[in-house]
């Protein structure tokens, strides 16, 4: 009885594995305006979180705000040209990779994912 | 002989190169961190002097300006954040009435910083008391400890925050003295919005600043001075 | 059916109890999930009442967890055989309640997902941070203490471990009291009397919980507790209840004497509506007078009376904590002494608080965790007190 139950369970897993396979390679990414102001993309892919983490402590606790390593400026260039956001869609700059890698992004619980210039325009009244 | 010399020279060259490679990124980070911005300095102590005689009852301009600047909803349900609020007070014995704004007093010895288990509540070198929301776990002990009820807890998920003012569900927040404006050389929004110029902002440590000069000439009080917290926000005419 | 239920019935009952406990714990987890998703807006807590029902449950569990060890200490440190036989059960209850209480406390955080931050960033001036060390230290110490009792080869270290636990639990309850004692700005708290008050309260609450657990275990195993032992323990409970009542009375009496505290005391003791009722009817009458009568009145003091008294003490504990924690926050903070104040942020007004179902689910979830740990451990290990023929020592 138990054996049967487990084999049924296992069978159920097979289509799931197929499904995962099918979706994986289609990995679309909207890099917004893009550009290379900090380091090359390969380096950034691997290390951006360390920069963000180090700089956030400096910015909040010591008031050391840098142009180059500011999250706001990352968003300024990398927000989509369509909706001014790095998180609004499936293929938005931050979301796309993070969902592919299954890593939760904590930044945008508090930080705005919208380009500041666009936000200012919208809230100018 | 020459063989050995050559290898030695090569060895020195490569090791110097290797050392340079090893140090360079660190140096670069150092330059980036210290070259572009000096950060908060302990030579400065930001503060405010609030002239209650100039503060009009019923006027809410400072509150509205704060809400707009920091992206607060402006609603006043018990679960909504209020960084600055107008308090109407009436002396029980004399009947004298006053209206004044109340917000984080940016204490020199802030109880919220003492009680915070994770150092999320912290005082910047220039005297601004902040919540580092990267560390706040939302225990609300600072809200219990604050003698001014200056802090609010974010009860709901937020979206579309001001890019300069990150705020989010499950963390505690309060008046930042508009730290994002101060770091750009601007005044806090409430101070700028007050038509009667009742909120004077400046550096308490700079003897030549307007605020320091005024504090020398007029009588001012700290709210709950008996607690000995040495607040950065002072009141005149209280 | 004979007077003793058959074995298979008890087996069934065990699984049913365990399932019930599991269901309540799951309901608690569901509440946590909802609070995580929607935020604390779905709780009754707000910017005036920042700590609510979950904190009442958590602090009860933590204080009782420390107090229940009293039974063990009297055995190990002061060498009373009757208590020594009960030390393993007391330690187990302590671990179970500590686990339940800490779970509630942790899951009520605004960002429980960041609990690792609390472990890696340490503010040494924060009594909360000290408590992180005190609670986890207590947990490990009690486990070691249990080990020295249950493993024969470790027995020689029992006395030392017992002493360590004894000292640690005093410091721990002091730490719990200090959470409130350090709140200098609030009328209800900021008193050096609170740590000793919490210690004496912990004695009463811990012993009450112990009595309940012991009575149930004896009944389950169809044993009767030696009346002489019962008598000693019920008298001890009575003394502890009296002691805690004395501490609470002193705290309020001292406050009454200070002119600037009178408004607050009148609120709690006379005008507070719900809080006043809970204090007098819930804590004083149900939590103290009635249990004392059940223990000391002539003709009372049998197993059933002691069980009822213990349950009432626990009930009174919840009433007191509700008044202390929530009533203490409901009374407006006095920012401008001598002035009448009003604002949009509840200045000068009694704060309102209506606890939501989710808060209760979380609180009962904590109780359920303590219940499950106790039930499973009692079944798989030998925690039944083994009394030698009673000799008065």
C-alpha cells in the first residue's frame, strides 16, 4: 500500500520536472537604458549584492552617500524604458534574474523600484 | 651570477605587481567611499528651535509638508504613521493655550537607541536619530521607550515610496529630520513649509549659526528635560 | 467499563490530544502567515498599543518557565528529596514553556524573517539583546541539567548544574522584569520593583503550572500523590501566591504615594473600566483570593482543590499581565505634565485596543507548542516523579 502511494507520488513529479525544464531557458531581461558605470556586467552579476550591502550601511549609518554606488542611480539607468521600474514585470531588471535564481529580493519591501525622475514627474503636483 | 640576479629581479617585479593587484580594489573602494562624500560629522549637531508663540492653532502646514516629503498617507487612524503631529496644550491651572508640533526630538542620549536589540535605532555622528531599516526586526521596543511617542510602526505593505525615503511594512520609523535633504544641503521640509518661520533649523554646535545665536538670547526649554536626554529639538515660549 | 480505562483507549486519547495540540499550533502558524502577508494591520495592535495579546502569552510562558524550575532548585540546591524527584518534570516544563514563549515573541516581530539579524547585530545596552543570551543560555543549561539527572554517569555533576540553573533563572527573570523597568518614560513601568516582582510572580505561576501537569500525569498513570507531599506543595503554592500579591500591592501602593503617578493608579484601580475589572475580579479575586481559599480553608486542599487553585492562579496571571502590559500602554504618556493635551496621535487620550483573533491564535499556538513538547516527552521518557516512602526532611 505504502509503496504504491509513493510510486504514484513519484509519477506526479515527472511532469513537474518537464515543466521546469521547459520554462528555464526562456530567460528574458529588460536592462533598461543599461550602460557600464561601476564594473563590467560579469563582475556586477556576481558582486552587486556585496556593493549594495556595504554601501547601504555606509549611507544610512555614516551618511556616506556616493553617486556611483547608489541604489537610486542603479535604478535610474536600469529601470525599464517602458514602465520606469526594475520590479514591475516578470522580465524587469531585478526580478528576471532573481526569480530565475530563486533568490528573494528584500530591497523593494522598503525602497522604491521606480526611476526617481519618473516618480518626481508623477508626484510633482 | 647574472642568472640569479635576473630571477631575483623578476621575483621582485612579480611580487610588487601582485601586491598592487591585491591592494588596488581596496584602495579604490576607499577612494570611492571617502572621495565623493564626507559623511556625517560629529562637529555638527543638527537641531531645531520651535517658537510656539509663532505656531498657529489649526495650522497643519508642517505636518502636510512632512507627509508629502516622506510619502506618508496623511491619514490619522491608530495604525497610520505620523512622523510629526500638532499638539494642542492647555495649562490646567492658568488656562493658557498653546499649539506646537511634536516629532522625534533627536536626543543626545536617545532611549530608543539604548533599548534597540539590533542597533537598528541609531544616532548619526551629526546627532540625527534614525532607524536603520535594514536591521530593524520590528520588535517595537523603541516605541515603548520613546518619551515623546515619536515613532510609528508600519502596519501595512507599502508601495510607490519616495525613492529618497525608503519605508516598509514591519519596521519602525520616525522623523529623520529629512536626512536626505540635509545631506543635499537643504532644510527639513517642515521648517521650510512653516509660513511663520516658527521652526528654525540649524547646527547647534556652530556658535555663528542663527539657531545657536537665538538659543543664547531667548529662553528655550527641552520637553521632558527631567529625563536628561538633551534633545536636539528645543521649544521657545513653552 | 471498569474504573480504569483500557490501554487502547488511552493510546487513542494520547494521539487525539497530540493531534489537537498540533491543530492549535498549526492555527498559530496560519496566524503568523497572515500577519506576515497583510502586516500587523490585521492584529488589534496599533501605534499606541504596540505590544498586545501575543506579548501577554509570551511573557506568561517565559516567566512561568523560569518559575517552574523552582521545584528543581529546591531539590538540587537545597537537597529536599521530595522536590528532587520532581526536578526532571520541572525542567521539562521549563524547556517546553520557554520554547513556546520564545516562538510567540519571535513570530510577532514585524520582520520575523530577519531573526538572524538579531543574532548577528548585538547592542550591549539593550536588555532585549541580553535576554537573547539569557533565554538561549537557559535553554542549553536546563538541557544539560536534565542530562545530569537522567544519565547515571552524569549524576555527579547534577549539583553543579542545578546551582547554575538556579542562578541563571534568577538573572533571566530579572532580565524579563528589566524590559519594563528600563522604560523610564512610561508611568506604568520604569520601576526598580519590577524585576523582584516578576521573580516572585514566576514562583507562583511556575508552581501552578507544575501542579496542573503533575496532577494530570498522576491521573493518567492511575497513581495518587502522597497526601503529605500534596500538603507540602499546596502550602508552598499558597505562600508564593501571597508573596506575589504582596509584591503587586507594594508596586501599586508605592505608585499611589507619588502625586505624579496618582492619575495612572486611579486609572488602573478605579476608572479603567475593562482594566480595572480585570485587575480586581480577574487577578485579585480569581487569581489570588479564591486559590488561597481553596488551599488554606479548612476542609479544602485536596487534590481537586489544589488543581482548581492552580488553574485559577494561571488565569489570574493572564489577567494581571493584560492589565500590566496593555493597560500600562493604554494610559496616555504624560509628555506635558500639568497640561491638558490633544492631538491626532492619541495624546492625552486612553488608547483603544481590541485584540484580533489572529493574536489569540498566535498566543494559543505558543501554548500548544509547550503542550506538545511536554506530552511527547512525558510519553517517551520517564518523567514520572519517583517518590521514596515519604520522610519529612
